C-alpha cells in the first residue's frame, strides 16, 4: 500500500488545484481534497482510482513528492508562492540532469547502462553529497528535503527496488520538473 501513496497524493493534488481555481479558501480546498482522496481509495469494479493510477505510473520518487508538496503549499497559500525560496526550480533542474540521461540511455539502447550506477554502493553517498552541495550553493532547501526523503525511503526499503535512482527520480517527476521550470521561466519573463 505504501507504494500507492504517490497515486493518492496525486489525486488529492489534482482535486486541490481544481477547487482552488474556483477561488475557495484553504480549509475548503483541504476538506474537499481529503474527501476526494478517501473516495479514490474505494474499489469500483475491483480496483480503486488509486490502484488504476498506480498501474500506470508505478511508485513515485522522492523528487515527485517534494515537488508536489511545494505545489500544494503554493495552492493552499498563494501569497507564499514558488518564489525561489524553496528552491523548486533548482530541484527541478537537478531532476532533469539526472533523469534525462538515465532514461535516454534506456530508451536509446545505449551500451552504457546508467541505471546500474544506482547500485553503486560507496559512490551513492558521494553523489548525494555533491547534489547537496549544489543545492546549498543555490540556496535550495528543497534539494536537502529531496535527498533526505529519498535516503529514508531507500534505507527503509519502502519500495521493492534496491536501486537508488528509483527513489530519486521517476518519469512523473521528470514531467513535473519540466512544468516547474516552465513556470519559473514564465514568472521571470512576466517580471
């Protein structure tokens, strides 16, 4: 069930975004989103909405959870916004830097299997420290939260995979990162 948590959060986030578009206040948004989340757990025809989403997306990574969390904060408290203080754009850029070569090597069938580096043992903490240093350099606390969440998920064995990349990035996080970067670019151009 823990692997389906991302699908449940996705349902809640979509409903929260839709309700906020109608100008509802944060307590109403939260109440309706939580109710939708509970209804999404009810099986209809053998599978719940959460199960159906999970069958398409699979388990979602820590990057997805952190970016979704920042998005939910922005929906509930628009005055705080994604103004760079959380470092969503830096995190999104890091997700792209990791995910694009990783998935391109798999899709293109390159002779280099980048995915195997997720099993790299001693190399993993070194890479994590490098990512943390970049996040610190750019003043992006979201990067630290992302690495902490991925580390806890990985060490707790929340998913069946033992590859760190499965906890750091996933295709849904890649799409969300593109949206965050497009939004950041739009906000910069609008100023």
